C-alpha cells in the first residue's frame, strides 16, 4: 500500500510576527538613538553657554569690601583772629582698602593722631564752615594719614576720611 505523503508540521510557514529577540533589539536601538540625541542636545547648549562665559570672566572683579576704622574723637583749639577761643570736636572714620592697611595704621596710631591734631589746630573756623572747606579738610587728612613713618616706606592706601562728628564752637 502506498501511502501518500502528508504535510508535516515542521514545514508550516513562519508567522509574520517578529520574535522576542528582534523586539528587544529594536527597543534597544531606539533607546540608544534617543540617548545620543539627548547627549548631542546637551553638548550643543552647554558649548554655547561655555562660549559666553569667557566674556563674563573678563569683566572686572567686584570691588573689594572696604574696611572702616573709627578713630577716637578729638578736640582742638582753632586759630582765631577775633580774639575769641574756638574749639573743634571731630570724630573720624577711615575708609581703608584692606585689613592689612588697618593693622599698619593701628601700629603707628600715636603718630597719626599727632599729625591730625597739629593739622586741625592750624585751621580757622571760617575755613571749616563751608562744605567745600570740610571736603578739603578730609582730603588733607587722608594725605596726612597715608604718609609713611619712614621716608623710604610706602604710603598707606586711605580711600576716604569720613566725619562722624564735626562741631565748631
């Protein structure tokens, strides 16, 4: 008897659906492409930001915070042409550039006070009455205070002399 060949299940055509391995590879490929695109975008925006930073870095640094040092108030006799006795009571605060400058001035404070007292006692009340007279006095005192004790020394950096008290009697 002859038998007719029948189709075996092994010869059945494969289904059109991809296998689980192909699906995983496709998802991994899409994830890699998305990560690459994200990384490229971050690099692009960061390189633009880094290019603008040198311009900001070349800007001048912010000014240093000044150091203020208050001197004890002083009272001096003023010069007088009218025969009356006039007094000046003045409180000074020095605006300095650094703590090192303050330390250097404190070390020679008796000499500085002497210079200031001599300069103030040589003034007339009429010289100190107007605002310009007070400004000129502040500039003169800044130069006196900045002078070094030693002629070969460097002058201190006194940015300004501020009046905290100023009474002429």
